[in-house]
C-alpha cells in the first residue's frame, strides 16, 4: 500500500477564514445569525451584533464562530 506524502497531507488542511466587518456568523451555543461589527488587530476576536436589536457580544474568539454564506 503506497504511503501518502506529507506535502499532500498538508495541502488538505484548511486555513481558518479571516473575519471581516459585515460577515454573518453563528456563535457557539447559539442558533441566531450575528453580524461582525469589529475585528481586533490580530484577528483573533470580533464584536458581534444581532441585527434588528440592541444585542451585542464583545470580544468573541473567532474559534467559536461558524461562518454563514
């Protein structure tokens, strides 16, 4: 059985999506779709707003988000 080369295995690893203001996301533990209103300088945390309400979430780690198309 042929072995897979390390280069091919690394090519399959997906890079995390870079968050941008206006992106729509679903935070961990929620079923609501939020909009990103601010991205930290290092891109690790974002502020979120639930459209149509005054509800905001601050400094949410990007690891805890699922992006919506």
